[in-house]
C-alpha cells in the first residue's frame, strides 16, 4: 500500500488501462475470429465450427493454444532481425490507439487533445510492419505483398484523413471525447454521409480486408507478406488485423455514429459502452459480410479507385463542409 | 504494354507452382516478370505424368477402362464414354438404346458437376470464397445420384462395351428430376451472387481475349472456343450416341474474354439440364447391355472417336494389330491445347490477370499430363 500511494495516481490508472486494453485485445481477437468463421459458415450454408464446446464456441481458444505451441520457423535466407521484429512491430502500435478511444463518457484511458492524430499515426506504423516482414522474408511473394501493402496504405490514408478533417471542421477539436460530445443531438452520419462512406471504404482497404486484401491475396501471392510466418509470428499479424478492424470501426463510431450516445440507460456515463460496442460490432459484422461476398479487386483498379474517385470526392466534400461551416 | 529499359533491366523469374493455390494441381508456370507485369509465362508440364497411353498398350481393352476416369477426374464419364464408344466402333458392337440414353443423362449430369466445380474454383481464383461452397452444395446432389448407380463418386467406371455395368432404377429417375428442378432455381442465386457483381465483371471483362483466329490456330475446343464465338460442339457437329434426338442450343460468346467463357459455361449448364429432361422423358425400356464376347479382338486398322467432354473435344485414336490389346492408343485431351495459348495470350499483363485467365480455361492438369 505504501508504494502504491507514493506513485502518482495517473500512472496507476494508465497501467491498469493498458492491462485491461491488452486483455480486451486478445478477447476481441478470439471473438472476431469465432464470429468470422461462424458468419462465413452461415453465408456459405454450412454450420461453421461445431465441435469444440457449445456450437464450437471454444474453437478459437483451441486454435490459440495450437498456434502458441507451434514452432516459429525461421527460414535460412531471411534477415533474422527484421523477420522477428515485424510481427511485434505490427502488434505494438495497435494497442496505443485504444488508449484514447472513449468507450463511454467516463471510460476512456486518456483524453488527448490530439487523439485522432495519434490514431492516424499509429495506423501508419502498421504499414512498416508489413514492409519489414515482406522484405525480411526474402521471398518474392512476400515482397509483392509488402509492396502492395505500402502503395495501398499510402493511397488510402489520404481519403481517410480528408474524411476525418470534414468532421473536425465541424467540431473544431481533435479530441475524440469532444467529437462524441458534439453529436449529442444529431449524429454526423446525417450531416456527413459522403465522408462516412469514404471513411468506411478506405478503412476496409487500410486494414487489408477483402475485397481489398491484396497484400495477402492468396490466389495470386499464396499468402502475401506472411507467407513465411508460422506459429506466434503469424498469430500476431492476425491479432493486429482484427484489432485494426476494431479501431477502424471504433473511429467510425466516434466520428459518425455518435459514440456512446443512444437511448438513455441507468449509469449512462458508464453504460454508454453498450451502445458503443453495439455500433462497433455492427460495423464489423458488415465488414465480415463484405469479405465473404465479394471477389478481390485488381491492384490497378484499387489504386484508380482511391486516386480517381475517393480523393476527389473527399476533397469536394471537405471544401463544401468548410464553406458551409464558416459561412 | 511498352517494354521500357527499366523493365528490361529488372527482369526476374517467379515460379508459380507446382504448389500454388491457383494453378489447380501441379502445373508450374515459369513467369518472367518485371514488377507485377508478366513478360513471358511458360507453362511447364510433366509433374503428374502417369503413362496412361502406354498402360493402354499393355493390357486387354477392358483393363484400361478405370484409367480413363483418372485422366480428367472432374468430368470422368465423357472419358468413359469416348473409350467405350471407340472400342464399340472398332469391334462393331451395337448398343441398346436404353444404355445410350442413360449414358447421355449421366454424362450431362457429370458435365454440370464439372462446370459447378469450375465456377467455384474460378471465383476462388478471383478472391471470392463463397461461390465454391454453393457450387459444392449443388454438385453434392449430382455426386449422390451418380454414386447410387455407379458406385463411385469421382472416378467412375460405369460404362461397358455394349452398354452399362448395371441398369438404373426409378429412384434414379426421380432423384434426377428433383435435381433438375432444384438446379433451375439455383441459377438465379448464382446470377445474384456472381454474374451481376461489378467487381467480378471488372475482373473478367476484356481480360484474356482469344480471337476466333487464335482459337483455331491453337486448336482450342469446348467452352473456351465457344466463348470466342465459334459454335463448334462435337455433340452437334459430329453427333454421337443419341444426341441428335435432343433439342438443345450451343451457347456462344462474342468477345472471347474471360467473362464470355464464364457465361458460356453457365448457359451450357442450362442446356445440359434441357438434355437431361428430354432424355428422362423418352427413356426407353429394354436391356442395358448387348451380348459381347468376353475377349474382344480388335480387327487390324485404325479408328477414331471424339466426344464433347466438359473442357472440349476429347478424341481417342486407336491403332489395332488384330490382338485384344491396342497397338497404340493416342488420347487428344482438350486442356493441353487450351493451355498452349497461354503464352501468346498473357505477355505483358498483370499477375492477377494471369490468374484470371488461367482459371477461365478450366484446366485439369492430370488430363494434360496423362
């Protein structure tokens, strides 16, 4: 007790928050993995996992144990350092954005006045991980995947930023709490439908999900940048992907869907998290449905779509917003 | 595509296959690439060569029957059909009409199964995961029907010289009718899920255009040829069995791109359903096997028989020397010719387009290597 009282309470709060977030992150990975397989199953008219536990609910835990127990094979000709760093580099930056996301009015680890910027920055680091992993693997397919990932993420970060800026022009703040606070009466999806659409499309591309899963297009590049990874190295990439999806969906909820706002609940300042999670998982459900329905686009089509359609529309939208807001 | 100096200097080789998700089996395509552009793709064959033609020379004709199903295991019954019809033509054996009708019904069922599998696998190449499960769902019904009468699900050995190994019962007729009804409704689902999908159209339209002239030069047959607008179908042009008695169309495409090849196959499935329905309506009674001597002696001379397999024209060419073993049996498989145009077709295209083209040809590698 003595030592704890000496430490600044803010530090303890942060420490607890990080532990909670990391735990949640693994839990989210497990839930999302299960949901993906179950939804994919039902989309494809089969039951999905059924054997382990009730309706296969423990399947992901069994798979997690399997992945943990597997050997991390390092091929002979790889760059050993880069090869090992890449999964960590992909996993670490996805923890930080969760610190600034307001799950409800009182449930937020830290409200930064530049919170949105932190999220965007950390999102960019993820690309580094794919590049490092693809380059370090010393495999042509991995290299293809890495190159595609870089080009794709650069192309799609611009529309993401532009659509975010439209919201920021309306709220005059980068703080996520402030943005949600401004949506008490009307959600921004009503005022900014184009920005919302652009954000969701670019978000799917940013997380390398189908139909934009070109960096790991398995029918072309076997498995893309993680061709050579096995065991925990692979599962860290996998966890990072699901957490990235969660972050993209949370940011969409914060920016456009009114965050924790919803019909009033008792202890609303805490239980707003229920509405928040409902919205987030609804968006994630949509992303999963899209993945199991559409074919993959070709790379030049993907780039054309970003540069010829999304960015001009986002710019026009931003311009109109600026004019209307400042009038 | 312009070949710039930069591309010339930065050439590298990429081994696509023999273990690659979209070469479907053990095909190796040696790609000379520059960036994501394919400059020179070279198919390398021979990874699953099993000497089928040599095996035919070393045993009595019946002994080769099971081998025919193991060349193109996706659509095995036309292979059975071609072989038995060849020997029947050579040895002068008459086949009872009921047997011919059942041969047509089962062959067409097998063709639909093959096209369904192709549809799913092709969409898998394009990155859509769901259609293959839908295709397998429908194909499962066909496999069940065929399993009940032939005893196997994939590598059938059902036809015999002069007929069939056994007769079908009313349950088969009923199950086939139910399937035809069910399949008619399913086309709508495929249309909504695949054919109308904008990404699918963008990935296949104007990709891998085979001109009619090019198709003729390479000897492309089957849906790949009909996709280029040439209405050549062995069932119509050199009719065999009881096909002339049925009313069906030969669907053709216009541009010869991947989308046309896709559409031709989908419409072919509908035509196959029509044939099956007519054959079921007119299914005659009678024996299913003619009297055939145990040891079939082949008179000296040569003989040829062509059938329309799911992938194109399959023709058996036999030279006999008066014994019960063939002196030489040459099998002309459609996939080999279909693959041969890959190099001309896909120099200077993107890697994803190569996957799309390769998939649209509906290759079965064990058939190419034999």
